[in-house]
């Protein structure tokens, strides 16, 4: 249901740019209500869960006996995945293989952070390099589709490559940096929060706007890894950061002190495209600020004040001059002119519903997971 007048939560900074947001009598949004009623009672800020963490660690170690690695971690160089690697090795005592997926948009800082983590932890790294011509063709197709979910091509590459590698090498446990501490407020679908890898949607958009065959591009459909990989092959996805006291500023300091890891200005800035998409393309073309969800998560978990969040979101994360240069860089990287990218930017916005998709089935799955208590965040 669309809101007729502007309203903002009295506790966090989520507002009616989410067209389906609701508020209680005190003006608190349903994201805050969900955090208090559904997430917090089990999560407890990650406190007093070390026994649960070590119980999972014991199970993973047992399964990994006589193998080179007992689990796998996708390492981007960003905070969440880097701290996950640190916890896996130094707290859980695991022998993870680190997998980095290079989709062509790494910042130099991300590359340096990966190298520092690998050297400091003494772990093995495997880098999967996505075919750039295919990556570029799919990203350009998505831009031309005019939907808000412009990070789907990268997300598909990252997670599909991770799941495929784990399956091919019979690695049962996949550890990810997903967590409640910095991600308890999930951005709505209108803001580019499509809930999973939808092969039908990807194929339909590419068939309409792509020009090259995706011969090697990894696509593991959400139903495949949620059902086939999990229930037939026994693959399990585990989120260690929900079982430790994960405070963003403290984690950044720990990684810096131990490994020389350098923090980013904001979440997802390890990818040059994601930084451009979230800081320029999304707010200017669609009017959505993913930072609202990012900051709201930190507000709910006591890591940021509402006043600081309002002040920070009142201005762009990056300067206009910087973003203008990034606009030119993205155009060059995709082998189109700045004028062509401007024409794409100015064209009429669309949504995933304009293309073939299996959102209905994914929605059923998400609702079942919430009913079973396997997904705590608010999905819509």
C-alpha cells in the first residue's frame, strides 16, 4: 500500500520511500518492531552464544577430517567477510579455504585487504576470475532493463561461484558474513533488494538486452542451492558473526591491528560498481538510499545514534566531483560513451515485474523460512 504523505520512523531512519512501510502508534516502523520481537530475543547482540558457536565448530571439524579444508568462505576484502575469516580461524579453530571472486570491479583497497588477510591468517586463497566480456554484457543488459536491482549481476557471480566451487569440491560448510549486527534492517525490493538468485529473471533480461552468450558465467538459481544443494547434498550455510559480539568499529580496529586491514568509508565500497550504484545510480535515478537501511541497522543495534544517521544521510557519501568521474569510469569500463550511459540513466524506470521471474515461488520460500524461524529479517 502506497503512503500518501511523508513519514519517518521515530526510532530509526527508515521512511516512506519504502512504499509498504507501516508504523505503530508510537511512530516506530515495522523494521524496528521486527528487530525487537523476532531478531533480538534469539540473537541477544551475539552475547552468550559462544557455546553454540563452538558446537557448530566441532561439527564442522568432524566433517572436515581427512580433507584439505573443512569449510569455505567467500572473501571480498570488505568488513563482514574479513571478520568472518578471522573468527573462523582464530576463534572456531577451523581450516577454511578462502575464495575470492573477481568480477572486474575490485577497488585497490579491497585487493590489498584480501592479501593482508590471507598472509596474516596463513590460509589458502583461490581466486575465481569471471569472464569479463560476459560480466560486462550482463551488467549492460541489466542497466538497459531499467530495474533498480543493478547489483544482481555481481551478487549472482559472487554467490554462484562460491556455491558451485563448494559443491564441486565437496565442501559441505559455507561460512558467510551475513549478520544481524549490521544487516538486521533489510532494504525492501523497491530499493534493489531482490530476494535471491532468480535464473529466470536473469535469463529474460539478458535475452532482451544482451549480445553475448553466457557460456561460463556462473548462475546457481536460489531454488537449486536452497533445496538441491541443502537437502540432497547436505550443504550448510552458517553465519558465525551472529554468535559473537560483532561491533563494527571494534571489528575494524581488530582487523587493522592484527593484519593492517584498512576500513572503507561505507558498506559495500569494496566494489567500485556497487559504490557507484548505491551512491549515485540508485538515489539519483530511483530516489532510494540504501544507506537508510544500513544506518538503521546500526541504530537498532546501538552502534549509531539517530541524530548522527540523519546528519550523515543529509549529504551524499561521496563528492559530486568524485561521482561524476566514476560515472565516466563506469561508462569506459562497459565500453560505452558517457552520453550512452546518460541516455540509459534518463530512460523510464521499470521493475523486475516487467520481466519473467519466479518471485512468487521465492516469496513462498521466504515465508516458509520465516515461519520455521530460519529467517528473522523482514522480507517484502
